[in-house]
């Protein structure tokens, strides 16, 4: 059974005093068995982005913009999810 595309994008912004700010974005990724080459590319790409010395990590964490950042792809038969999670504090500013 194929998972249908999401009907729309949604976002939620919570406005209240907080210590940490978390941004999470998610997408429907490629499906194994339907587009194997794209799943291999997504696996490799997400692995590279997770490395502590990747440009992605350096641009967000090493600059002080984020305190923590993660990127992942979960290989599945029906639309493997891709997600990006970044954490910072409300006082963080780019140096």
C-alpha cells in the first residue's frame, strides 16, 4: 500500500517565554523498492550532514547560530521520512 502525499504543509509557532527554541522540519522522502537510487542518496546525504565536521554542522553549530542540529533519513518502503531538527536559545545570535 502506497502512502498518499501529505495534503498540505502545516506550521505551529508557540509564543511564550522559553529557554530553548526548537525548529523541526519534515519531508516525505524516497521509498525503497520504488526509487532505490534515491534512498541510497538520501542515506549518504543524511550521514554526511550528521558528521561533526560537515559544512552543515559548522555553519549552524560552530558559528553559534544553533546549539545542536540534526538531519536524518529513515529508509522505509513507504515514504521514508526526512527530518531536520535545530535547537538554539532565544538569546543566540550569529557571530
